[in-house]
């Protein structure tokens, strides 16, 4: 056997293998095979809400209005309109005579009220329809949303508001001067129809000045805010558990509506005492009402009702805000915004602790740098860190690239 030949063969084979390894090394390097896989996300400056969802009870000062006769009711004011004491707020047509005549009289009353609100004073008249068109579009969207939610009462009110704005647009575009002629014609028609009725109508007047509402729920005398400044924890729990009254059984007559006599109204809710540290009497809180298209109302924490040894407490919020087309449902769910937090949003998965200090690694160019964080609030897989970078550059700052994926990270590491 030629050993020299075998040595040459082995030598050539080793050389070929080494060449292949060298070629693979070059290709792997050129395609970035040695680069570490690093994932990053920019730190964004955000403001988030800390909310608490709970059921509340609404309390207001209300006076029920009664009619001495029972019949079809025609309202002279829309829900929420302010009325003076002794103002005529409704007319009741006894259920005798033609039902078609009674229905037509109520339709006329509504038409007159809408046309009177459609008229514009000299100070209100404009030559540009832009603002009116904006209101019309807004009302259309709200109307569609109310229908979609099945809130028919709100839809009726919004349709009236929409008609008023459409009528006003006709005045602005000079299609009509005003609606005085139509109003007089309707009043004349009503006079003739009323004369044909066998019994005279009953006019209901406001017993107090305030805000008129046609809807009744039986809680007007039960859930009153009359003694809100002195009510105790136990008294409130008893009040909130009471059933609604049957207003139809009354020696005062037949209920047709009510007057809210005070612009201040209240919501109260029972919470665990462990939640009390989040609330401070006299502080304003934003309260969202999902049942009312997520309307947010600023309310002041008026009182905290508590009792020694009890596991719960009652928060009483107060406001003088009276939103349009708001449904004052006695019992509804709300979201209380306890606090707002502003800072850098950071994925919790990116948090690290170095020498007892919480922080994150950020990528600056090709260098890994450790940045400190000061957690304020945690939600949905993120934390909000206080924005302290203006005073201390060692803290996370807006637009820093937070490392979310990487191995063997440390401060000062160079990423090739």
C-alpha cells in the first residue's frame, strides 16, 4: 500500500472540508447569522384612567304633578326644560268625545311647541348654516345610536331636536321668514276642536319652579335627596332597598309628570371599605354613564357614609350639571374615574431589576443601556412609569427603544 498516496488523499479531503467550512462561515456572516435577535418597541407618553365600575342610585328633589281628571295628556314642555312656578305644563283631555279629536289636539300642542322653538330672534339669526349643519349631523348620529340601543324615549326627544334644527336651517337659508303664520293656524284649529269636546280640558300647572319631566318611575318620593346632608349609612341602605310606589293610587288625583325642584342631584354607591383609600371628600371625579352613551359628568364627592365594623361604605357624589337628553334611570351602572396617570407606557414583560432598581433595557444605536422606571399604574400587560427624564437622564424617556426581546442583556452590551 502506498502510504504517501493515502496521506495526500487525506490531506486533500481535509483541505476540502476546511474550504467548505470557511465558505459556510463567510455566507453565515454575510447573511447576519451572527447578529443577535433583538426586539424593541418605542416608549410612548400616554394618559390612562383608573376606573371603578359599580351600580349607583340616583337621588333628586322631585314633586309629582297630578291632574283631577284622567285622560290623554298633552305636554307643553319637553323633558328637562326649566319652568316657572304656576306655569301650565300639561293639558289633560278627558276620555270622552272623539278619540281622533283628542289625538289631533295633542299633535297640535306638540307641533306648536316645536314651531315656537324653531323661530329665531334677530340675535340668533345667521347667514351661515355651518354650525346648524354640525348640530343636525350630531343629532342624526345620536338618534341612530339611541335607536340601536333601544332607547326609544331618547330617540323621540332627539327627533324633536332634529326637526327644530331643520326648521331653523330654513330660516337661515331664507326659505321662510318665521313660523308665526303656521303657529296661529294651529292655534285656531285647536280652538275649534276644543269647542267640539263635550268636557273642558284640565290644565296642570307647576307646583314649584324647576325642571319639568313627563316620566314617572314611582321613586319620586322614595329616593329623594331632601335629607342628603344628614342621612346615615344605615338610613341610605334602607332607602336604596325600598320598592317603587304605585303613584296611580293617590288621593291627589292622576299623576302626569313631575318637577325637579333643585338643579343639584346625587348618585350614591356602596363599595368595599378596602376601596376607600382611592377617594377624598370634596374632590372632583369624572363619572361615566354607559347607559347614557358613555356621557361623562364631573361630580364632587359630597359625603362618605360609613359605620364602624362594616365591610362596606357609601359614596355620595353631587353635581349641578344637567346634560341634554340624559336618562335619569334610578339604578344604573357607572364607571368612576378614580385617577389619571400620565407617563411612559412600558410592557410588563420588558421589566428587569438590576441592583434592586426596577427598569428596562433600551437600545441606543448598537449599545444596550439600562434605564430606571418608577411604576405609577399597571393595566392590560403594561405599566405607566413616571416621566422623570427631564430631571434625571437615567430614567426612561419618551421614544426610547425598549428591548422586548434579547438574550444575556446587560448595561453596556454591544449588539453586532
